C-alpha cells in the first residue's frame, strides 16, 4: 500500500513513485480487485489526483471509470467518485482547472515566474475537448449517464448532472443528437426541475441551458414537457426581478426556448404565459436601491418581451403578441417604468427599446403610447419628453439611439401619428406657450451637434415615409431665420444648410448625410416637392458640382447621395419647369458629370460598409456616434430607386417617347378593360334579375300545385258525397217497395227537398270551381308567356312549361269529371221526381210483385258477394302479416347464426395459435432437458434416458390425441 501512502501524503522509504506510476497502479487495482472496498478506495484516490494529473488520469483511467459506471451500479459511493473523476477530467473552467496545469516549482514562485494564463487555458480547453470526444465516441456512454440520472441518491445525481453539462459545453451538437434519439432522454432531464434539492435543480437549469442551445427540435420537446409552467413558477418562488442567480438562469433558459422558434413562441402565447409576465415589471415608488442582480434580471425580462414581438418574427405572430400585451396591461406597465424616476440608465434604455417593438406597426398600441403623459407640471406627452432626450447632446449615446428607434416604431405604418407630428410644424397649429415635437425636431435639425442633426433628420424623414399628403403639407412650413429677413421654407433651409456645411472647413459628413436622406425621402414619389426643390436656381448647380468633384473617401458617400437626389428629380419630374425638364437635366448630367460617372457615384451608397450593417435590422445599433450614417428604411429606398434611376438616366428621348406611347396604349387597354368590366356587371345584374324572375315563377308554380291539390281534395270529397247519396238512394228504393204508397223508390218528400238543396249547393261549388279554373288558366297562360321571354335557350324553363301544361290537362280532366258527376246527379234527380209524380198519380196502387222479387234477389246476391270479398281480403291481410312475421324471425335467426359462426371461427383460430405456442414450448422444453442431460453426463452423473424418452413419447402421443379431438 505504499502508493496509497504516497497519494495521501504519507512518507515512505525509498524513492517516491511518480504521478503516472501511481495512477497506473490505481488503474490496475480498479481493474483487478474483486472486493468492492478496494475498488472504491482506488477510485477515490484517482479522484484526488484527477485535478493535478488530469492528462494522466484521463488517458489511463477513463475506460476503467466507465466500466465502474456499468458494473457497480449497486454502490452509490463508488459511482459518485467515478462521476466526479470524469467531471474533473473533462471540465475546462479556470476555477476548476487552476491546479490542473503543470505545477510551478517553489523556486519559480520565489522568483515571481508564472505561466501565461492564455496558454494554460488553451491547453486546458484542448484536453477537455479531446477527452470529451473520446467519451462521446460511443453513444452508449451518454445513454448510460442518462440512466444514472434516474438515481435519486444525491452523490450520484448531482455529479451526473455536472458531467452531462460539461459534455454539452465541450461537444454540444453530438451530445444533443444522442440525447434526442434516446428514449425519454429529454424527459429525464426535465425531471431535474422538480427535484426538491435546490442544488440539483439549479444545476439542472444550467444543463438545460446547454442542451437547448441552437437546437430547435430539443427546444420544442422541452417546451411541450411543460417547461414554461415550471420555469415561471420557479421565477415567482424566487422573487421575480428581486430574485437571485436562479431567476437569471431561468430567464436565460426561456430565451433559449423562445428566440427564433416560432412554434414555441406561439405555444407561449396560446398558453397565456404573456399575462404572467406583467407582475415582473411592477416596481415600487422607491427606486433608489437597484442591486446588480436585479438590473440583470430585469434586463433579461425585457429581452424576453422583445423576443415575442421582434421585427424578425412573422407579422401575424408579432401582431397577436402585441395585442395580448396591450390587453393584459403589460404595455401600460412598461410605460410606467419609462416615465418613472430613479431607474438605472441601461434599464431605461432597454425599456425604451422594448416599448418600441411592442408598439411597432400596431395602431392600437401606437394610439395608447401617444396618449401617455410624463408626470410633470404641466404634463407633457411622453413622445415630447423622449425627443428632448434625443436632441440633448449630454445624454448617453445608447439612450439617444433608443429614443430614435422608439420614434421610428411609433410612426411605422401610422399615418395618423405622422399627421400629428407634421401638424405641430404647420403655422395654424403652433402653440408658442408649449414645446411640441415639431419644434424639437427643427431645433435638432439646425443644432450645432452633428448627431442631433442626423437624428432629427431621420426622425423627420420617418414622419414622411410613404405618406404623400404629409410630404405636401410639410412644404407649407416656413422658418424665420433672422430678424428683418423674410421667412424661408423648410425645404430651402435644408439645402442652405447643405451648402453651408460644404463651404465650412472640416465639413460635417454626418449632418450632410442626414439632410440628404431627409430630402431624398421627402421628394421621393412627390412631383410637387420635386418642383419646389428645382424651383430654387441654386440647388441643381450645387448637386452637379458636388457629384463632379474628385473628393476624398469620406466625401464619396455624400456624392452618391447627391446623385440619388438628382436622380429622383429626374425620375419624378413632371416637366412643369422649362429650365429643368427631364431632358435638360439628363443633358446637364451628360455634359457636366457623364452618365457613367454618375452611375458610378450612385453605386457608392450600396458599396459602403455601414450601408450593409444598417440594412440588416430596423434598430439603430452603432458602436460609436461617428458610424451612425444610414437608416434602415432609407436603405430600402436606395435599393428600390437605384435601378430605376440608372435606367432613367440612360434612356434617350426616343425611348421615353416609346414609353409614353406604351403608357398611353396601356391606358387605352385599361379603359377597354374597364368598359368590359362595366358590361359584365350589367350582364350580371340582368342575369340576377332573370334568376329572380325564375324564382318567382317557381314560387307561383308551387302555389298553383297547392291549389290543384286542394281542388283534388274537394273533388274527392264530392265523389265521396255522391257515392254516399247513391247508396242511400239504393237502400231507400229497396225499402220503399215494401212500404206505404207515400214512399216511392226510398225517397220521401222531405228527403227530396234536402236533395234539391244539396244539388243547388253543389251547383254553386261547381260554378265557383269553374271561375277558379278560368283564373288558373289565365295565370298559366301569363306564366307561360313570362317564362318563354325570360328563359330563351334554357332547359329548366322548358321543363317548367311542360309541368304547367300537365297541370292544366289535369285541371281539365278534373273539370270533365265534375261535369260527368253533375250529369249523373241531374239524372238521379230527374228519376226521383218522375218516381214521385208516378206515385202521387197512382194513389194506393201496389208495385208489380215479380219485379220486386227480382230486385230483391239481385240485391241479396250482391250483398253476399260483397261479404265474401270482404272475408277474402281480411284473410289475405292476416296471412300477409303472418308471413312478414315469419320473414322477420328468419332474418334475425340468420343474423344470430352468422354471429355465432364468426365467434366459432375466432375461437378456432385462437385454439390453433395456442396449440402452436404449446408445440413451441414443448420443443424448447425438450431442448432444455436434452442440454441439461448432456451437462449432467459431462459432470459424470448417471441419467436414465429410456424413462425420459418413454415419458416424452407418451406426452407427445397424448398431445396428438388431444389435437385430433380438437
């Protein structure tokens, strides 16, 4: 055990073994010891040497340590030592590795000699990367580590979390891939957040931070494992913005999950987690004591809000999040912080940037922001207070950039806000007693500070962006330059400042660039502004002189912007000024500058380095004030105009004439298309009217069908009444043959009177029906003529006519039936009256006995026949019902039999499967018995083979018999 004494610091006789020799012996002990205690002591010794002799332990002991993790799963203590040793080998942190580099001798320390920190850290990083690569080469090692994290023992779980975190730091992509394909890999890591031990939970946060870096698939899995709910709960438990480092870790993990991940952002919004962010920004009245951790936490919280409404997100998702932030009061809370006192500068700057992106492009949020007032006396709008900071050169540069960004976002797609800003500059709305946004912008525009000039020019340009009305309104603005001189327009004053800064020594490039961007934005797509600009006789010569000069590198950008301004004057020129028409301006360029030189100077803008940086994102982020030259929206304008201006300059008069002819032709085509569109609209209206007529015809048809149906029912009622009367007459005539002389053919005087009354009533009904029938005929004829006119060439109208003809024929048939019934009724009445008069004339005479007997016999025969037919119909109905019952019973029986047949087939299949399984089991059992017998024979035991064989044969025969029976 000398090497143990050497490791632990004891003194041993003889030469001391080196570190490599000691580690080699310990590795042998780990590999060869059969006792768990010996292996545990050896691993503990390796752990104590792993920092000092990192290279040796890593090269010699890594495989043995991994083997310990695989084999000694039952002992948590040795697992903890092995995991700690692997962590020390792979870790690259300076605090952990400060002793891992080759130690410096005592004499060197006395001489104040130290190794370079950078070299030592680089060597440490290389070692960690090499050992991590070796560990990750076998994916089973990472899977093994994930399995160990399920152990609840603190001495296993905590070092396992730290080791996996180091693996992700050193080799993030490979380890992420292994965890992603591992079953329940991410879920096991998410369980760390629910651990009651804060140390493991906090290190689990660090692990998940490394796991979710730049991997959208893992980010989605973590989010759907209820990560948002758990993280927000932890933040609330830890005190929100007043919490410690744990809150910071949670916020960093939330940023990893949400940044550039639209799926998680939508899940966060749909889960109503935006509403839970509002309490984070509730600050008290006393803002004097802001700890460094609170500043960091609040900064991360603001970044989290910005991630949800970033301009790089899809417009629909951004608009939805902006709406939710306004509805839950989050925007109002941010504006409270914006106007509060005692807020640190960096938090105020980030709050301004956050409010900017929450209101960008959202009309409701922009209107609310315009209504916010600062708590001053008298109250001032928040926009005015922010602009005062922007044009104040004593304010920090980043704060001024943030205010400019906020103003740009307030005016983005907000024509109402643009109109309000421009209105503060117009003579009719200027209030001398208050400071307005327009006054502040003009003050900044003409300030001696070049940064204020640039910011004010860009802000004013955003007030005119894509708004022709405000461009024309701004031409009305007049400025009083000095006493005794007439006022000049704002447009002229901008050109005056341009010429003055050019003539001054050490010209301010930033000021001139800002003014040129303002002028380009102003006159772009506004022919009236172009005319005003060209009306000043000094402007065009100034631009041509600027472009044609050979100046230094700094002035090339100004030359390019002057070329752009002159090109806009050509492209949007309406030729209202004779001296500066399109042709004359192009001739001037060709003579003074040259077309190729002009295009080359124009291309200087897009080739500038700062142009590319400004074109990347809307927020103005610059490392220094001197590099603040381009605005994001202006880069879009340059990209749009560069090509068309180049074409406009190179075009000849003939080409322009051709283009004008083409435009006229296109206008003619447009007029023709417009005429066709109007014709189509008229035809659509006519078709709609015809459709309505057809619909009305159909409705009338339905009404006629209803009327015909009613008439049919009435006719049927008349038929029924007629039949009843006929039967009644027959019965009465039969009874009258045996009665007194006062009864003739079954009809008495009172009954004849009643019959006459009914006949008169039927005649009236018939006359009414005839009138209705004639009305229906007229209506049918009218429908026929209307339908023929409105449905030329239509198959549907032809069918309607056929249907109407059929209805008419049906009505005529019914009228014929009514006439027939009328004739029969009159005949019946005539016969009845004749019989009555005959009876009255004969007095008490009797009827012929033979004739009466014949009538009675015929009546009896008919009565018998009717009874017989009734009996047959009744018996047929009963037999039919019985047969239907039998059919139903047979059908149900067939269904039951089919069901039983299916069940039996299923049972047969199951039994066959069970038999096959039993055969397989028996075969396996025979094989096992055979193997066991063979082993017993090899060991020298005596085995009775015949009994076993007989028993097995008997079993097989019994099984075959059972199978045959089945």
